[in-house]
């Protein structure tokens, strides 16, 4: 685990796998840190340089004052990849991580050769929804949103399982300033036009029980990119990498083989 001191933020990141392998970068969702990807790591193909990071305001990364812009989150990822001398990666983004992925692919075609857009969209929610959510956090902390968020994040079966407290705790322990900052970034983002101009291999992944970015919304975004593929993971919610890690990793592995990344 390492810290990259960039222009206006310090990002916590980790590299696993083959240090000389083909790069694959993972960007996680609002209210989570890089441990979101732990369940799939054992199932990923060999020969990959696996890069994960905590976006600003989350995990062990620094916490600039809110609000954040989507441009700042994209710039953070761009600077991290420049710091690590990464070119031609496959960028896997989930939820807000998928928005960062879209923006980075538009901005830096040299850094991103393929996308995996997981449980995300070109536009998520409305400004009013995010304004109300931020007001609730300011009044009662992230805890005020936790139970309702868990219902949107996970399938009914998973919600009654023994792992639920771990993921709930991860959310409520994220820095409030970082959570508010990223809510503001999502609220102000509409990538329908720029994403429709992308032309690179793209895999979309959705969970059949996702209450945050339903499958039809994910598919609508993925369909903006010519030649893209879409996969639905059944009996999973907003975080299928947690609920169905083996199936999720198999989808990634097949995609990486198909595009000759490994």
C-alpha cells in the first residue's frame, strides 16, 4: 500500500499481481474504499498488474474540503496513472468509479484502451436527489443513510447474511467531507454526449437487483458506445463484485482475453 502525493491531493493506492503485467485499474463506488475489490482478486487471471486506489475523500486518501467536481476526480485518476507510468490500461469503474472511467477515457485515450462500466451510468439521479442526500448527511451523518443504502446496494438474500455489517461499517466510516464532496460531483455530471463519442472496447455489467443503477440504466449508457457488450449478473445488487465475485471475475477475464489484454 502506497501514497501518491499529487498536485492537490494524496491518493492511497495498491498494486497486486504481476508488476510487469498488463495494467488493469479499479475505481470503486461512493461510500466504499479499495477493499471493495478484495473478493474478486483471487479469481482474476494471472499476468495482470492490478491497480486499486481510494478516490479523494475516501479510505486513506486525503480529504479536501467539499464540494468536489467530477473533473477533479478524473484529474486525480489521470495524475495517478501518470505517476505510475501507466498506458493502455483496462479501466474498471463501479458507480461513481464508472463515471470517472468515462471521463478519463474521453480525456486520455493514451491511458485507457478499454472500459468496464459496472453498475454505473452517464448520469445518475437528479440534482434534487443528491441535494436531499447531502442535507441528510449534514444533519445526521452517513449513518442516517446507511440502512436505505444497504437496501439499494444488496440483494435481499445478501442483506440477511453475515457479511452485511462489514459493508455497512465501511460506508459509515468513510469521511463525511469526502462523501459530501463526491455526492456533489455526481450531482453535476451528465456524460451522455461525451460518452456517445467514445470508440473503444467496452463491457457493461449490471446487477439484476441493483436499486441504485438499475440494469436498464446501465445498458442505456453502455449502448452509447459502438460495439459494446452488456452482461447481467442475477441475484446481485449494486456491488456484484461483492455478492458474486467469481462470476464477476470470470466476466472480466473473458473480456480481457477477447480484447487481447492478456
